[in-house]
């Protein structure tokens, strides 16, 4: 009788252990909503009164690649770039695809922004972009690399 009870407890413990504990080697499923939330934070920062606010949505070692220009590397260089830009009146990121694993993700799609604030809004820029995201130690997803290509009007 004791042997049956012991066998029953071992079987129960084994089954509970198999179903309630995730294998530490198996990563949790990636949640694209976290990147969509980060995109909303970035677009909010782009239109903030502080023209440098968007820079803090990038990692310290972030790299920005744009056509015909040398890479902009690191937060200090991004701050310098932000201070040289016209303020942004509106911005949108529209990712067609988001994928990730662990603390790294990427997204690609389009983005659009209007440079200058009313009544001096001067130009609309449309780009195809690739963003590489990294989840930082504070749990916040930030852009580690951005590359974009201008789109022709109407595309």
C-alpha cells in the first residue's frame, strides 16, 4: 500500500513538474505588441516639444544609416543630428513585418514624417525602413540600428 502511495505521489509530482515549469532553454514566445508599443513611443518622441526626445528611444550605441551620408553612430552623434533638424510636426511608423527572439527584434515597413511645425511645415518625407530593436536592461525596447531609403511620391 505504501509503495502504491509513493508511486502515485511520484507520478503526480512528475506530471505537475512537466506541465507547470517551462524549460529554461525554451524562450518565451515573442510578443510583437511590445515592438508596436515601442514604435508608438518613438513617434510620440519625434513630435515632442524637445527636438532631441527621440534620441533616447535609441540605444547608446545605435547606428543610423541614410542614403548618401556616413553612418551616424552613438547617442552623442544622434543628439547632434537632432539639434540640426527641423522640428517634426507629425510622424508615423507602419511596420509590415515584425520578428524577434529574446532581446533582439527587427521590423520593416514604411515611415512618414512632416518636417517643420505649423505654419512652417515644409516637407513630407516617406521612407522604407528597417529597424533593429534591442531590449535594454531596464526592459525597454530601443532602436539599435535604423536604415531607410526614400520612397518616391505616391508609393
